[in-house]
């Protein structure tokens, strides 16, 4: 393994293996290895053995064995464990921030201020939420019977997380599942397993029992499909592209057992600027919303619709602000934007922009920087204008630092264009008029609509999409709907009622 100096201090601990099963690291048994590459330099920083089917089976068996004890713990006991978990994460915040920056190319200031604090907050939220897994209170609905509703865990959850927010996505999958009393096997993306492994290790340090949190680091076609189709996995939760989400759905449906399915898929978020908007705020919001995490965010602002009186000024000012964004070493204090996750992803993004030159105007960007950044997977912030609504760059998810701007005339047209994609994950509306903004929040079909902002999330509120962006919710107490099942319990209040019911069905005996 190659270690770039002090950047990855946890490497020695992970040398014991990149699977985490039953509370301890283990080596993968597939016979294949995979390298984690620093996308800022192209250097290999960690090489590990990929998981095979046997590793998945071992992880599921560990989770199944741990389930009765964890499900049988009181809500207070699970809550206490999660509070300790949040404390361990806070103690190791810098280690997590540096590992996340290293494997993803994120600026260290982003992981320190967003990814890691958000994960700690999410852990603390579910520590509290674990004590409030309530069903419906008792009621006498038939006269002679008393009913109540139990909310119970499902069993073993199999989850698959993407590479764009590896730490936060591990938390979004693991925390609601275990807070509800389930156990879990998580497969992170092959490109970015480091912080998922550290997250599971921190769970063990916090006293969460062995087998409750397990990690398998393998390919989608081997480890992923085995996990989704495993007969002892009660539920699959997947975050990633819509195309892969369809494959996950096919494998889960074809499995021998009936499974719960939760999918958080792609997005193509509209950014609708009405002619009464605060233009300064909208321009700043567009650049921040489009470029966060180098645009590798399914809720990123990707389609800006600007009412015609503001259109040309918005284009000019957004381009100027994009040109001031500083690309550089993710560990340097002055860096605003890091590389894409890989050279392959950079080339994919560049392909969209190059094809768009035939039918649209590339206002700024549209190229990879040279000089000292040439070995990294960098791509300049890019603004494209005057594309047709039905063009590829408007309709397809690019997943890079590219914003497309289109004009609209009436409010009706702006909302219609915002809804005119297969996706419906997130959107924003920009207006000083509360009635105009409220109409947009009502009529835009997306799981989240921000007003005069774009991108913030909080642990108390749900995250999930409409249409091809999937179904089900991450974060918030609403996520418990995915990770629990409802049981109706009914008590007969009188022996007479039983006799009368028997007589009604079978007659006198």
C-alpha cells in the first residue's frame, strides 16, 4: 500500500482487512483486489481484497445472529449506545474528515464543516429518535375488543451506498436501521470504502454489539447482487443511479423471499428564478448549489430556469462568479473545488459538454485545467446557456460541475419546465413574493423544494424523491417507516364476546 505521508493515519488499522464482520476486520475472499485512488493526484492510497459471495454470507450470518439481542434491547439501551457512538465520532472527527477528503477529493474544509458534522448530528438525532418508536395508542373500535399497534424491526437490512458522500450515506443507511432494532450489512462503493469501515469500527468502540453493523467491500455484480438477493435479508436500501436502482429492484423482486425495498436514485434539480428574485442571492445560490461536492450530488442545482427579464444578467454574473472559484489541492486551505471522483467520471462529464457545443453556448469552463492539477480528475466549473429543453444536457444527469441555464416567460412555463424531466428529487424557487413561492412549492413535483436557498439538509427532515428519483425516505423519523413493520394486536375484552363470535360463525354447538 502507498501512503501519502500523514494524510491517512488510519491505514495501519485497516491493514487487517477491508471487510468488517461481527465486530472485527477481515480480508476479502474473492481473490481480487481493488485500489482506492486519490483523485487529486492519481496516486493509489489503499489496496484491499474485494469481498466475495462467502464474505456476504458471513456478514449476513453475523447480522442474523446479532438480531435477537439487539431487537430485544430496550429503546433506552439502543439510544444510549447511539449517544456513545456520536461521542466517538466527535472524538475522531479530524480522522474522518481527512479520510473522506483523501478518497473522494473533497476539499478538507467541506468534510470538516459539512460531511463529518452532519454525520455526528445525524447519529445524535437517531440516538434520540430511538426512544420514540411509537405505534398507535390503544383504542376500542369494535366495542368488545381493545386494539393497539406495535412497530417492530424487520431483521437483517442489506444496504448499498454510493461514492459521492460515502460517510454520510453510510450513516443514512445504518443509523435508522439500527435505531429501529434491525441489524445491517452495508456495501459501500468500491472507490470509497474507507470511512464506512472507520464508521463500523467506531460503532464497536462505542459498545454497539458485534454483528449489528457489518461492512462488505466488493463489486456490485458479486457482493451487491448477493446481498440484495440473499434469502436472510429482509430489506434492501439502495442509493445510486436510476439505472442501477432498476437492476437492484429486479434482483430483489426475483429473490426467493419477498423484500422491503427503498430506493434513493438520480436527480436533475431545477433552480427556478422568478423576475422578482434577489438576483445577488440567486447567483450565489446557483453557484454554490451547482458546484457543491464538484457537482456530484443528486440534489445539486443542474437546471436554472430564469425569467426572461433577469436571464442575460444572471448568465453573465453566474459565469463571472464561477470563474472566481479556486480549484486546487483538497488539503489546501484556499481550495474551493476539488476533483471529480475519478478520471473516468471527469471524461464522462466532459463528453456531455463537448456534445453540447453543437447545440448550445458554453459560457465558461468546459475544460480540464493543466499545470500542477493535470494529473488529477479536475474539471473547471462550467456554465451552458441556450440549450433546448429536450436536449441531452438538460434531461440527463451529468453529475459534475455543470449548470445549464434556460429562459422562461410566464410562471406557468417556469413550473412546467421545472417538472419536465423523469426525475423529482429536489428543486428550489427564488422569489420575494410568498404567494408565488408557495405556488412553486405546491406544484413542483420533487421530494424537497427549497425557497430562496438550495442544498441545505437537516437531520429532522426527510430526504427522498418522486418519479424516477425513487421512493422512501432517508433521515428524520419518517425513515422509520422504511425500517419497521406494523403489527395490529387485538385483545378480546370478555369471555362472552368469544362465545358470541364463535356462535355467529359456527352456530350453536
